[in-house]
C-alpha cells in the first residue's frame, strides 16, 4: 500500500537574505511549463473526445480537431445512448451498458467476498500448505488469459452458460480471486496475530472473529478491492468479446462494434459520445475515490 | 491440594526443530508462576501451549485436574493478557471487556454488572466509551487486564504484558499486578524476559533456556542457589560474579585460590569441607563482597584487591576489580573511600558462595 | 465432530477458491498445452502429434510479424513509459502546490478501458480529420501524420496510445518510491552540500531499484497481454501490420477456427510472460517467507 507522504525538501526555498535567486526562479518557471505541457498531453484526448461529441458532423468535417464546438448539440449523445447501431441492432449503447452493470456488480461483490475470506485464512489461520496455495493463486494472476480462453469457452458450454451474462460473471469471479485474495491477505497480515489469539481465548470461533473483529477493520481494503475489481471488470474486453453473444455483450464490446462497424457514414461525434459513456463509470470512480484507486494499482503491482 | 496446572513431559516441535523439551511443571492454586529466560528460549511458546493456542507435540497438560491437552482455548477456562494488549481496535473499551461474555452468551445484566466491577477495580470507568486507539499505553494495559479479569478464570496467562511500557509505568503496573494477585488470590502464569519482574512477582520461577527447564524454584532459591552457570548469570542485576578458581581441601575446610590482576594469588578459606574438583567457577553476588569491616560472619574472608573502577549508584557504590581474569563487581556502601587505582581490603562472604563445574556449568555445592 | 469442524473450517473456506484456481487456471493451462501438441483445427483433438503446431507457428509470416511487433511495441512502450514516468515523478517531487491536481490529470487514463483509449486516439490520429488535418490547417501544408493507416508506422501509433495510458501509472509508482526514500539520508546529503541532481542520481534513484523492477514487470505484462488497444485502434491492421501475439491468438481461436494454432500461440505467450514474471515472483515470495 502506498501513500504519497510529504514531498522531500531538496527543492529548497530561496533564502530571503540573498534576495531574489534568479536561477532558482527560472528553474521554477521551466518546471511549471513542463508540468503544464504534460498536463495538456494527458488532457488533450479527453478534451477532443468531449468537444467532438458535442459537435455536429458538418462541423467536424469542416472545423479543426481542437476547436471548441461553435454550436453545442447533444444529438450525438442521444444517438450513442439509444440509437446507434452495433452490427444489426440499432438500440444504442444502453442495453450493453446495463449488461455491463449486471455483469460487474455481482462479479465484484462475489470476488471481494471470496478474497476477504481467503485472505483472512491465509494471513491469520496459517496451516500447512497455505503458503503454497497462496503462491499458486498469485501465479494465477499473471497468466495471459489467452491461455485459458479455449478451455473456458468449452467449459462454459458444458455448464450451459455459454454466451450468457452469468457465464461472464463466473469468469470474472474466478480470475479475480487471485488479486482480491492478494489484497486482503496483504492487509490482514499486518494485523497482529495476537488479536486472533485474544479472540480465541475469549471464546470466539473462525467466523465470529472474522465478523466481529476483522470485517469492521476492513473498510479501506474493501474499498480498494472493490474499485480495482470494478475497474478491471468494467473495462474488460477480452472475456467480453470471447464469451458473449449478440444481446449479452458488455459495453466495451458494443463500443468497439460501433466504432469499427464499416457500414454507413462514420459518425465521429457518436463514436466519441459512446466512448465517454463507456468510460464514465470508471472515470467517476477515479474522480471520487482516486486515492483508493492508486492504492489498488500500486498494491497490485508491488507484490508479496 | 491438587495442582491447578500440571504439565507433564511436554514436547513441542516445529517441523524438525525442538522448541520445548520435556517440560514438567506443576503449580498450586494461588501460585504466581513466572516463566523467564532470554528471547527464543521457548517461554512464550510454552504459554501459548498452556492457552491451547499452539498444539503440543507430546505430553499432557491439565488445568484444574482436567486433561486439557487437546481442548481448544475457549474451553480451558483461562484468560490471557498479550504483549501488544491485542485490544479489538474497532470496539469500545466496554465492548472489548464484554466481548468474551457476549460470545459465551452471558446475559446483558450480568455483563453490565461485571463490567462495572472490573472497571472500578482498575479505575477505567471514564474510559469505557473510548476506542483503544484513543488510549495511552498504560490505559490499554489496564483494559487488557480488565478483559482478563472479567472472565474470572481458573488461570490467568500473561505474555510479557509490561514490555511495551516505559520504565516508570512498568514499575507501577508491576506492583499493581502484584496487588491484584494478592487481592484475588488468583493463579497466574506470567512470561517475561526481565529477571527483576520475575523476582518481584513470582511465588515460583521457571528458568528456561533453549526450550529446556534450567531450574524451578522460589525466587529466593533461584537467587541464592542457582542450579547452573546460566541461571547464576541470568538472574540478578548486576549479575553474579563468576570467578575461575582453584580449590583444595585443607583439614576441616576448603581453600579457594584466586589470581589477582597483577598475577599474585589470594587464598580464601571456606569453613565447610566440600567434595570439589580442583578447577571450579566460584559464584558470589556483588552484595556478598563488601568493604572490609562492614561484613562479619564465620565465612567472611578479607583480601586486598586493586580497584579498577568506581561506579557510584546513589544508594550503593559498585567497584570493579580483576580477579581470576574476570571483572568482579562488589557492592559497597555509598560513602566508601574506594578510589580507582588504589588497593582496598574487600570482605568475601563465603557463606553465600556457589561453586560450579567449569565444563558442565552445573552447581557443585 | 465439532472439534474436527472447528479445526478444519479455515481449510474448507479456502477449498472452493483453491479448487477453482486449480481447475480454471492450472487445469486449463494443461488443456491448452495438450491441445497445442495436437492437430486440432475447428474442434479439439486429443491425439498428441508432436510439435507440428509450433512448426506451423514459426513458419507463419503473420506470427512472425506479431512477434516482431511485440518486440518493438514492448521495448518502446516499456522504455518510454519508464523514462516519462520517472521524469514526471521527479518533476512532481519538487514541492509543487498543484501536485494533487496534476497527479490526478497524469493518472486518469489508467482508469479508462483500452477500448476507449483506442477509440479516442484512432480519432485523434485519423489523417483526414485529426492532428494531421489540424496542423495542415495551421498552414503547414506538408505536415504528415498518418501512422495509424501506414503499415510501417502503425505499431508506433499503438505505442503512443499505450504510453499515454500507462505512463501516469508509472509516475505514481515512482513518486511513491521517491517519497519512500529515507528522509534522513537526503538531509545528510543536503548538509554535505550535494547538489539536488546528484542526490537524485546517486542516492534516490539507485535506492528505488525494486520499484523499477515492479514497474518493468507490470508494463511487460501489460505489453504481452495488450489486445484491446490494438483491436480498437487499428484492428490489427492495416493488413496484419499491428498484429500482436494476443490478436493472432484471438483470430485463430474465434475467426479462423484453428484451435491448434490458437493453443500453441497462447502457450508461447505464456512462456514469455512466465520467463519475466516467475523469477520475480519467486524472489518476492522467498523474501517474504523468511
């Protein structure tokens, strides 16, 4: 878990006694200019997406990429949400957006719950082989999913879940367990084992200790895990495109179909509006809970 | 009386590593048993075995006459205070104290009554609604004790409960625990690495090293008659002087020869006839070496020694002299005239002497 | 019975996940590995036929392109993201008042789906209406930026979008690392009169070696798995110009109906990932267990 603590002090403020330090001032200006330019680089695509989505097709063809819209219109948004065609159907992104919601919510909840219990067992109820199991789960996080794509497709067929949203939920839960377990394990490992011992002496059992003592402590890691899972599952494309069929596709797959459909006139404004709609939930999470989002990212990368 | 805690032939292994070897300890109701030893000696593991938090590899363990070897902690009728206090961080002090009762289904009225009792006993009434995070170290310590007291168990277990407190608070809580023991008449098992804690609290001490019991006895027995060099060195501060010496029988007594720093020897006479080998380690506590004229008795022997260092410590003054190739400390009264670099007559009280075999370290007398 | 239950509850709680991982990860890897040694086409066959699929893979020019692309894309993506990330982290470490806001701006692309990123950059780099047209509109009539549709350049377009998405994340990793360096060491260096850039180059950055490793692992992992971005940005085209092993595998599995090729290409991908990740995880786990 990483937090950004206070910056170092080596930048050193100019000392008042010496008067104005011109070199220092110039360096500061250079610094801010650079930082500002990079900020533009990162913001530009979002800016272009938003402005494009608010322009009419005519204006897009005649105007400049980075110009603000002369006339703001939400037509493209309406079309993207409920009218544009993904292949043969023309219902917009809306049904697929809801597909993503009903796929993501249960998958996040299930994977988080399983991860919490697994992490609790591995961190606090060590038994012979627990570390081996943890290592196996951890390696599972790193496999390229291409290697399970073919057998998974067959397995979903056998289970009668091929091309269905429950099938996608199962897939996301299974391949999410590794990370959620890792998150909770790393969090619970920092809780002193004496706490569990004290509760055992007090007469509490496995579930009681989890429920009364560990769960109330877990809010930060639950938030981190939920955000991590939500972002990953919402943004997933590979499983979505591999295991869905017409009607059950998640929003990322639908977006790709809209953008890369070769029929008809290219409506760039609709493409951009659709892209923003698909990105909104995770962007919102990022804006609201950025701190936890970063923690998840860094926790997911600095292992062990 | 039947022993309230009876440990027989207890072994504990982690894989191939033997942590505890053939432990045999029994205590009576009302005893205060202290398990003491350096870190890694297995004392905390032994306590965890008593609590049932660690399974034992072989042997038996009974509490209150019942075999508890394979019984889980909650059914052993014990309470435990931990080094880190292990307070439940999300519960208030009151909830921390009553959690055990709640889990056991004790009715709310009883819980409330017992909570009040314990809170007033420990003077923590005003803290009951706080969270552990809002308490000082000393207050946490009290809450942890409260959580144990409220259970009214057969056996209280303490795992180095004072080691996270600062020096002053540690002394305060030490005497408080002692008072508690006396007032409750409860049976306690207490783990510490601090030999002063062991000496002040215990009615019975077990000295452990490397998972093996070195000696079991009252504090006085352990202090005065350490069973081996390890116990002699570990218990007492400053430590017992352990001086290589040569002995020979001389009529009705024993002559002990010790070399001084300048190469010359002093000979002390022990009036007891003893069956000793020629080479021994002579053990004398610093307080058994005094300034000549300040100690009298049958076996007090004087010898002139070169004082190398003088350390005034308020109530006493410690002086150091090289004897038998070792820095030997003597505890003199505060107003001593001892000067570093000068000779001084010291009185050795051989009535308190211990002899150890240099090879095995075992006590010889 | 209750004693037994009590003692084995933890194992039973862990069991379902463990079994799931065993089947759905390790069992499936085994299945894919097995099939990669058969002559499976549209349907899997289970009769082992040696390394025929791998020979076909090596003989395939499309796979050749995919591996070359992976190498080009992976190297550029990792190097540029690391350099840019470290540079940004150092800039942000200079007691900037707006640090929080800037960090948020640099990192937000990481919250986006790669499909969204691909869609956005596809539009921006679109020669007819995107940057090329805009710059030409400013009067630079000969300006050309047609990478997305230029077979020789398209893979670099993918690199741009990927760096845009991931470099903020590397920045966050490095910034956390910079802040994690022992304050006292830096103070000692300042007292010794060592200039700021030397403090960075000689003290802080060398002490961040584990973070470089972490960043490398994550980026390498992303590079090998990247699939969505290519699909959305170029669809693997023009032609096969931006095919990566991941898109090759997908094409074989779901549009070409060539399960043998899909399985063997997936196995090669896993080999590459594990060659990078396994030593890292192994050392991490070992270090933690002691």
